[in-house]
C-alpha cells in the first residue's frame, strides 16, 4: 500500500505521532509513581522469597509473578469501576 503525500513528514512530526497518538489521554505522575512502587514491591517480594526465605529461584519467580498478576487484576477492576461511574 502506498500513500501519496506532497510534503514529507519531518522527524519531529514523526516523533510526536509515535509518542502521543491523537486522542490518547495523558498519564498522570501519580499513576507512573504507583506503577513504579508496585514494580519495586514485586521485585522486593521476589528477592525476599529467594534470598531471605531461601525458596528456590523458580518458586520465587512464580510467587512474584502471581503477586504481579493479582496486582494487575486489582488495577483492572478499579479502572473498570471508575470508568463505569463516569458514564
């Protein structure tokens, strides 16, 4: 598929289009901080299980992955409830 365009896209226009698609909501700083804290908590849980409790490496990975999926499920449920309230 080809697209005819008289004016070539500048590098700045391409970067802007890739970084923020039209209509995409801005991500708040609080959201980024919350995800960073959750990531650090999952990493800490993995290291605690592996190094302190002396579980096996695979067991610690599985346990921290389960905790991460549980956090993602909670975030999904909270997001769904918040979106339903706005309508």
